C-alpha cells in the first residue's frame, strides 16, 4: 500500500530533523521514508523525461544550444502546460546526467 505524503509534513520538514522518528516518533520515521521515496520517484521521472526527449525530440545533452527545448516548450504549451525553455533545459540536462549521458 502506497503512503500518501501530507504536504504539511513537507512544509514543516525543515523545522525538525528527518531522524526525529528514531526515538519513537513514528511520524518522523514516516516523513523520512516519504522524502526518500519522493527522491527516488524524482530521479526516475527525470530519467524518463530525458530519454523521451532524446528519442522523440533529438535532444543532445552535451550541445550548447538545443532546438529540442523549443519543440518541447511548444508542445507543452499546446497541452496547457507552459514552461520556460531554460527550465526545460535544466531538467533535461539533470536527467541526462542521471542516465549517464
């Protein structure tokens, strides 16, 4: 069964250590587990997006400039998800690093 992350826990996470649950505080342990799970999910998502960008849009992670980011931004805009090209490029490069490109 997947755990649901309480957004209040994330907002308050900076005010207490993630290891707070070690001394019997199960909420702290749950938060640490959920943050770790979110990081794994973020890494997986970045890898997926980078792979799709390479395959579908011809994204080359080592190129100084990439026409792929404009194509992706245009398609996202048409889908109702407007994102800046610089933001797209930043995440594509991060995903490519994670893949090992």
